[in-house]
């Protein structure tokens, strides 16, 4: 008998954790942070519904925080068993988790200094040291290599979402379970750059756990570059700044290569660009190191322009002092900083100084979870709450969803057409209720499959 319990990414897009039980053993696929609405974020402070020490294996699909960011927390609860991932995910996780631990400590310290925490003393969810120690558990497996997981076997197939991302195929008792993680884009602009290779086709699985982030939405097919050029020229004329909240892994790298090419080809003004994220500094190195995972256009651009850390006019800020120095910059400039959904990080400090300035622009280039600050701003909110107080919004707010690394519903359907036989059951995870329900109806209509929307803490028995 084998079962799966949904400990996260069920009813929401964050906190991915799927606990698989077989032969009296427990395997957790992904170990992500909850982000977005307060009701979800508060679950980060709750112990896992199962003792962390009882988990025998942890398998990671990729290195985004909503899939890996809870690892230091379960480490602090006693988890000490192997964490399996691809080589590139290993490299990125070693960047993401220490940075997350540092930010957790930094934000708790700032809250205590300013006195806006509701608690007597604000504490970090986990520390930098716990994040570093948890990295000792990482062990890598290359794509397509079959490896043992107890009495079962596993292997990674390319998911095309971000660097190192993979579908995890688990075989046990003559059955295959495919965990999609996050499914990458299917259709690409051949002139674009910064995209991983497209997701591999999968032809069979008895059970499928499928993300539904964009289950009711389509990505814009417009070229984002003219809009970026327009915003940069407007900023040059106004003397303001552009603040781009961007995930340090993947999104930032894609952005800076695109901006660099626009500037070099005379399609955008040469404004100073500040990449204000210690994590992004290291992520760029991983991006260049594993360039073979990307499309041909990306490889050509990297070969032409080289390592972004050497580009004139592009400044990578690692320390807090370097971040604060951006406030003294005169004239128009661009700031790319995490976190991408405004859940924390240095970007909040930049916004605090610029939200009330009509010369400035906040440009969103990634998914904003319902209830997050970013989603409220996109919806036309007049103010946003940060650091315990409200900040009025008078700046421009723009969104470009072409940068998303998640497949939309048309691309999901296109990928599912590769299956030669329908899975016995498909479980929709990693989606808001409306998106998951829309995708369920579309899959049933298109393929007549048995589709179930996962519920938080629900356990399903597999034959």
C-alpha cells in the first residue's frame, strides 16, 4: 500500500510538501515555505503534521523557496536524512537557503529595532547557521539516472521551469507516480533569452501530481521588450527609478540579460542597474556554470556578453551598506531586488522610499500570490502595509507576465497530450482554488481523465 498526504501546495500555490508513505517509510517530495496570505504564512511556524525525524528521504524538484525553503526548519526539528536533488538544484539550494536564513535574522532584528512586531521579541523562522548546516544533507542525482529509494526507485526528467528543475518519477510495486514540481513553458519565443530547455515529454504514469498555478490563465504572447524599453525611457525623462521585485533565481538572470541586450542594441537608455540581492550574485554564477541547460538563444547571449558581474553599469550589491548606498544615487536608475512577491527582503526598503514618488515605477515580472503585497498593488490598492505602517502608492505600477516560468493552461494541455494512456488518477496541486477547478474541468473535458483537486492535509491511498 502506498499513500500521499498533501502537507502544502494544496489550496494555494506555495508551501509544496507531498508526503509519500510506503513500506512503513516516509518520503517527502519538496519542502517549501508558505508565502502570500497571512493564514498560509503562519503555517511556517507550526511543526510539520508528522515528526521531522520520521521522514526517511526528502526529494527536491527545484530550488525555489516555495519548494525548498522549509528545509532548515525541519532540520531544526531533527531531520537528518538524505536530501536528493539534481546537481544544479544543489548549487542553487546552497545559495538560496543561507540567504533565506540571513534575511530571516535580518528582518527579525529590524522588527525588534523598530518595534513593529506583535511579539515581545521577533524571532527568525530559522537562522543562517541552521540553513548552512542543513546543506550537509544534500546529495545529487543527474537527470535520467535511476536510483534507489528504499524498495522503490526514482529518476529526474527535465521540467523546464528553472535551472535544475525536474519532474520526479517514483516507481514502486509496479506503479509509477510522477510529481511535476513546477511545469515549465512549452512555447518559446526563439529570439528570447534566459529560458531553460522545454519540459520533456512524459508518456506514462499511473498517478500524476500536476501543478495548476496558471490553470485558469493564459500568458501574454506579446514581446515584453518594447514595454521594458518604454518604461526605461520614461524613467530617464522623469529622473526617477524603476524597482523590479524579482526572484533571485532565474527571473533576475533573465531580466538582466534582456536589459543588457536592449541597451547594447540602442533600444533602451543606458541607466545604472543595481542588482540588490546577495543571492542573485551567486545565482548568476550558477546560471553561467550550467548554461548547457538553457536554450540556444541564451547560450549565444552568454557567449557574447560574458559574466554579468563584469558588465559596466551593472552593480551587484551584497552587503547591507551597499544596498543602503543606492539611496544616495542621483538620477534615473533601475533596482532589481528580492523578494519577488514582496514577502520580505531588501526590496521593501526600496519601496518604502519610492511608492509615494510619481516619477518611479514598480514593475512586477512574476506571479503574485493572492493576499500578497504585490497582488494588492496590482489590483490598484492605494496603499500597502510594510514595517507595521501604511505606505501610500503614487508611483506607476506595471506588470509583465511574459516572464513567468510556469506553463499556462494551454501549455499544460499540450504537455499532457504526450501521455499514451490516461493516469489512473491526476491530483492537482500548487494552485489557487479557482485555477485548480478551471484546470480540472478542462482536463476532464479534453481527456475525460479522473482528476482530483488536492486538499490541505488530505491523505489519498493509491492502489
